[in-house]
C-alpha cells in the first residue's frame, strides 16, 4: 500500500462556551491517499465539519483541539505556527465551503477574488494574476469567463458561485481539497455537474478529496471510501460497494433506510427514532445507544466499542452487535 497523503490520528475537539462544553469530535482517525475521494457521512451535528476544519486549523476561537495529530505529506500540521500554516492553506490544502455565496466577498468582483489567491502565494503581479483568471474560471466549467470575472457574487447563481469557489480552491493545484457539503444548496442538475467537476480534478490532477456530506447518493456517485460519523465518532468505514448494500453498524443501516426508493410503496418515509446526542457531556458508551434497536446489556455496561475489522477484514465497525451477526444467524 502507498503511504497516505493525509493521516488524522485520535482527533478530539471541544467547543467551550460560558455555560457548557460541547464534545464535538472524539478520537477520530482516518487516512486519505493520493487521488482518492474519502467521504465523511452523517447527520447534521455529527462532527463532520469540525473534523474538516481541524485539519488546516480553521476552527473558530471557542474550539479547542484536546488531543490528536494531523500529518500531511509527512508534515505535522499542528506543530506549525500561523505563518507556516498560511503557506499550506490554499497552496497545498484548499477548502470548498458549504455556502458558496457566504464564502465570497459580496463587494469584491469575482475576478479580483480569484486573483487574490494567486498573489497571496505566488511572486506574481496583480496584472498577471488577473490575466490568469478567465482560464481558471473556464477550467471550473464557467462559460463566458470574462463576463463572470467582472461580476459580483450577488449577480451569479448558487451553482456559478460554487464553480467560482472551485476555481479559487484549485487555482494553485493543491494536493488536497476539503469539500464541505459542496452540493447541499444546489439543485440536482447542478449537483451532478459539481460532482463531475470534482471527479475530473481527481482523475486528471490526482487531487485527493475529503468530502463532507449527509447524502449517500453523493457517496455512491463519487467516493472511493466512506466513513460514517455519529456523535463525534467514526462508527463504520469501508467502500460504498460494501457499506451501502449491507451496512454493519445499526446507525448506518438506519441512515440508509431513510433514503427514498423508487421500488418502494408510497407512504411516509422512515425516520430514525429519537434525536442525535446533545454532546454536552463526555459519552462513555456507544453514542447511538439511546436510538439503537439492537442494543445489548453489554452496550450499556461497557465503554464505547473500538473501530475494528469485521469478519471479512474488508471494513471497520465500532459495534458490539453488528448487523452481520443477525444476518448470518
């Protein structure tokens, strides 16, 4: 196996407020390889975005990384100071945020915002940077790039703004792109176009992509591997081809069961009983325990199960009573 381009080990993050602490991420570990798309999937509030923001240290001020390490191309990112991190962000690691309109400055033209990433990291004049902008916008799938470069974000559609964000994220040909729900605010046609653009970057440039999503349809379309996140922990890892047809963790199974199906009878869509954990106290047991239909006494008396290989060794699951036991029995 090749060495991963990104290693995250035992990452834990807390948000400390005046009255309470939120334990957002608890012991997350993952690897990402060159040219691979790894999807983190789970409900809102599961900790996916916090994991993503921790990697380039873009967490808000109230967040604190309490444990863990992030190694990118052999470099320990948590050991870098702010100036050193600024050379990594944008140049080697780029981020596509969930809301493309909010991610762009409304009073600066699109062309100037794309040019800024070039002048910030390259020894290049503003004039030369602006000459490169139309080509970058065109490469991101935007027609009439000259007109778009002169426009302001409020004059563009959500899909066009997302393509501008992709142009900014890929301007310096980074090795890693972190895409946080890049299609959530877009209609299905534009979603497909944006995913195709990300897939093209992976195939043509060998870009590694960490994709944050709640949509298993997106996972099936583009991801090479998937990590299911619940309560700040990874509860299952594998390929979409193994996880989606036969999930091991009860949460993964419940999440997949909520998806609408073309071959299903009309009626109310199934939902997962209960609510996601508040995360305001440390979780000693499995975070899915209160909502789990397969919980045993062991689940209530022992610490949260570790992420371990299943019987086939093809994927990992953190569960004392995984779904395959019932299937094989």
